[in-house]
C-alpha cells in the first residue's frame, strides 16, 4: 500500500459523519443515506483502494454478475393483493393440523376453564383456534395475554402443559 493511500485512509478516520457523506459522493458519484460512521469509512476506503489498485479482474466481475441475479433480490414485501389465497388456505390448514396433532389440547368443541383473579376464564376449542368472550384467537397464549395483560405460555396458564 502506498504512503499516499495510508494518508487517505488515516484522514477518513478523522472526518465527521457529514464530511464522510460528502467524501462518499465524491468517490462514488451518488449520495448516501447512511450516517453510520464505520460503514462510510469502510465503503470509501474500499473504493479508494479499488481505484488505486485497479479493482476486480474482468473474470471476477463476470462471475459476480452471474451470481447476482437481480430478479431474485426482493427489497420490499409483496403487496397484500398479490398474496395467493390458496397459500393462505394452505397455511390455515397447516395450523389446524398442528392443533389436531397437539396431544395437550382437548377435542374440538371442548371448553377449557380456569379461575383467574376471582373470575372464571372459559375458552372454547375450535378447529382453527380458540374462542374467548365472543372473539377468535389463534393460540392459548394470545388469550392468556388478553386476560393477564402480559405474555405467558397458554398451556401453562390453562394448566395443560403436562398433559399428553
């Protein structure tokens, strides 16, 4: 590494975040939104060294292009209207199958009752979840949280954790 490059890298360490952002624009030719100091220093140092030493070989650049198929990279999640309804049904069926397979749960239609702070909490077991006070819940833990106000294991709250 040349003496000039060492001086440039040392100077980066002394710069403020605002000055690093300006230097980033000078080196890359585009603005940066990051204010993470170490990230900026590393990116600028990488570019300065690549420019000084010639960067990647043509072979490496071609291989990188092959590996970086932009179509596979997704930055944002799919829109709600593009979600396949069959996938949702499949996920619901999988949840039902998991519930049916759990030996701790009573049969569909059964009720689970527990006393909590002087009142009786009664839950009805449904094929795809649970019903408590007219509302549907996906898990016993969600009901336990609604009752207590804090997270607690639903099987433990209703005394079902040791049953098999």
